[in-house]
């Protein structure tokens, strides 16, 4: 304790709002079903206006690496895609009024991205902005920009909000808005359940996030499914941002590379004091995301993070919530 505050509880506060972030997106869709107008009587576009829109393409413009990984995960969870989807770091030259632009940013200010938003809206392109709440990027966005709501009291990155924002736009292309609202509400409840199990109030022996944080060694996130590989890449980025250096590969790539890792083939009687060959490094520790079961054949020492399904969004979102919650415990191992 410090000054009456539990540092773990304070660190967990923003992460605990990931379910509420999804609920806010659902609320914004439902609210925009009724036309809303500004002080000049001009209709304010909302997320529901995207329902049934058959765009030529949807372009996701990512302002940072974490946003890029979130967009990749969202795309991997929407199969088949209802429309051509492009994930980019700059706006494609062909973008026009027949397309939809989603801007995803964890940065509150970026002059180049803000210019891209202004140019997009001025050209009649439907533009959706996902960024921190009270920030210049949002306040400077031109009238006509659809701004995804952000909880006012939550700070720091919100990977689930970014993933679900892209998923929501893709879902609206195919489903009735009220069905999308119900789906997102259900997702939020499941995310809340996962985060409750990862709370610092739960003992480390029964806390799945704490178990993840305790893993040591040369961490390599991997999977054998497309959504799992996308999740592994996102988790690797998220953990590195919180001080835990790791890498990501597909399971097949890791199998081919494992011979290069120190200790990956040592037997159980290996003693680092007696048998060390002088090389530097820690034993390979693969983390297999969205695994079907706890056993990973052919990958000694692997830790499987199982999920009900690697293709059902809510199942993957729960695992992402657990991975995010693990970052709270990195400094306490």
C-alpha cells in the first residue's frame, strides 16, 4: 500500500473498463437510430447510419502499431468479410465517396492523421474516428465525422475498444443495428466476467492473468489459427508497451526456428551452473494463444492459453482481456 492506495488496484482500474468501452459503442449505435441534430439543425451522423451500407471498400487507417494489430485481429474474426477491407498506415489514392474510412489511433494528437480525416470528410467519404476521448484529434475532427465514444474516466490504451469498433462497422454492413447492439452487449458481459476473474483481488493461485504474468524466459507468442496469430501479434505489442519484451510467430514458424533457441532441447537434468556452454539467453517459452486444449504436441515447455473457439469473436476477446490484465502484474512477480 502507498498513501492508502493499492497500486495493483489503481493499475487495474482502466483495464477493468474494457467491457464498459464495448457497452459504450453499443449504446452509441442504439442512440444513433434516432436522428440527432447539432445547434444549427444539421443532422449528426452516427454509427447506425452505416447499417446496410454496401461500400466499395472499408479502409482502416492506423496511426500506431497497436492500432494496426487491433485492426488485423478484427479482420481475422470477420470471415467471410462483407466488403473488401484494407488496413493501412496511409490513405490509398483510390479512396472516394464509395468507400468507408475508419481511423484508429491510440494517440490523441497526430497532425498527419488529422489532415487525412479533414481531407476524407471534405471529399464525401464516410469517416469513423476511434481515438482517446478528450483529445485534439477528436475536437479538431470536422463536422460529419462519426466519432466512436470513449469512456471519459478511462486512460491509456484500450485494445478491445479498437478491435470492437472495427468489428462493429463490419457487423453493421450485414446485420440489423439492434442485433449488433445486442451482440456487443453480450460481448461486454463476457469481457466483464473475464476481467472479474483477473482482478488483483483474486489470489494469484486462481488468477489466470497473474499466471500469465509469471511466465519467464524467451517469450514467443504463437498460434496455429489466423485469429490466434493475429492475437499473438497484438499481445506481443501490448506486452512490450508495458515492459515485457517478447516476439510473435505462427506455430509453424516457431517449430522451424526452435532449434535456434538456447535450452529448447535440453533434458530435464540440465544444470546451468555445470552444463552452460557460455551462450547468452533464456530458455524458449512459447505461449500458444487460442489453443484447443492444454497440450501442445511437439512443443516442449509450451503454455497453452485455451479458448472456446478461435473464430468466435467473444471467445477471443475474453482471451485478449486476460492478456491485457496480465500487464498489471508484471512489476509484482
